[in-house]
């Protein structure tokens, strides 16, 4: 599944009720042109089948984890400012 930045921002807005600014700029040195997650090998070799891999679930569970780990930073802007967030 290919997901555009705008789709991720829309999903975050639906979950948090806040709109994050989409900041587009030149690609940084070392940034990959595209990121792809394909669980086919894990399915084939380990019998793993992801049950929560849709964008809405990923955002909802990441947001819940953030709110639990950082109860004083419960805004979408704080979520995006966290390392790896």
C-alpha cells in the first residue's frame, strides 16, 4: 500500500482533531526516495500476518501510545515534534 503525506496528515487530523502543517522541502542527503513496508517475507517465512496495518489503526495506536507515554504533551503538534514521531 502506498500512502502519500497528505493521507497521513488527514488520518492524524481525524484522530487528534488537530491539523499538522505539512512541511515539504528538498530531500535531505541520505533520505530514501520512497519507503515501502511489505510483510510478504514475514508472512512466508514466519507465518506472520499483520492484523493492524491500515493507516487509521497505525495512527490511532501511535497516538494512544504517545498520550500514555507523554501525558503532558497531548497535542498533535507535540506528537510530531517527538523524536521519531
